[in-house]
C-alpha cells in the first residue's frame, strides 16, 4: 500500500493547490472530505490558512458561489503591481463610508482591487500619520497582497513585500520631478481605463 496521497480534483481545484478565499486570502486545499449533514452526503474542500491557524470547510458545489478562486496569473499580478505606482484616488466622502469601500475591496478577493486599497492608504515617512483604522485596513490589504504574490511567484513573503514596497516608492507623490511627470502622463492613460472599467 502506497503512503503517497492521491491528488483529488473537484470543480477544477485539486488537493495541495493554493487558492484564494475572498474574505480570508490565500489558503491551501489540504483535503476533500465527505460529511453527512442531515442525512445528505456533502463533499467539502478543506482549506487551511496556516498563517491564521484556521481551517475552513467549503462545500465543493458552492466553491464558485462563495468566490473560491485559483491564484492570480502573472498578468493579474503585474496589473496589481502597476496599480501601486498610480496616483492615490481618495474620494472626499466621510471616512466611515470610505472604510466600508476599502473593506469591501479587501474582502472581494480581487488582487487589483486590493492593490488599489494599498495604493490609496499608503503613507511614506514624510507624510502625516495614519489613523488607527486606516493603518488596520492598510495592513490587511498589504498582507493579502503579499501572501498572494508570494504564492504565485513562489518567493518568500518578505521578498513579495519588498517587491510591493519597491512599486509604492515609484508612485507620483514620492517620485522625483522627472519621474513624477512621467507617472502623471501614464496616469492619464489609466484614467481612461478606469472609466471603461466603471
């Protein structure tokens, strides 16, 4: 009898693979189990989030409806990283309203939306302090982004974080004059894309 675990595939997901659960970020499918609930057999993905010391069981049939997805591909990672170099877009609405929007973006599981939160809430050393709630949202967003980039590119979280911070350092409000002008031109192109996406 072999001791090697057999890879099981359901709904396009397989055991051992890293996935993203919108409200928790990157986890790993450690098993596919069957449980009996009220007389019905239910097949479940067992998703482990090592960093949070948490395990979720997601019915395989509901994987798509709860937003479980594969890791972003390299194009999406590239788009998320380039989002960081854009100019922060901070709406002039009350903080509580903006905080809700940021929270929704973080929990959407969409890497580019999470990158927008990181970009909008980032503060360089020279800038004013963030409030506690801004800092919390920023930390949550950058943590999600770091974990996914680390998993996609198979690098450590420290390396992924350095990559993100390197991109943030290029954003307009922290760049030198020449770079800032270039960034502003690139930004105009982004504005059009933003409108199309809206």
